[in-house]
């Protein structure tokens, strides 16, 4: 699954007994900032990813190259 948030696309998938989510930019396939976020539900993981996207908007130094 994926959705857009600000300048980022949020992706999520079931992984074992939990959900993982990550954000990408500009058609990239790798997670922005090399971060994968975890949640007990898909909604929780995607909420964490939206919060991460907001942090990236405010501090682009968090992006790793």
C-alpha cells in the first residue's frame, strides 16, 4: 500500500506479526533517511511514517545519503 504525505510517499506492508512503513521521495525505492518504522497495526505504522515525513520536512539533515 502507498499514500502521499507532503513531498513523500508512504508505503507499508505486513512483516511477521507487525506492520512496517517507510517514506520515499521522487520515485525512489529506498526509505528516505534509511528509516523503517514499525507498528502493531497498519494504521500505527503509517502514522509513524507520517510523523517521520513531517520531521524530514523540518530537518532535511536527517536524510542519509
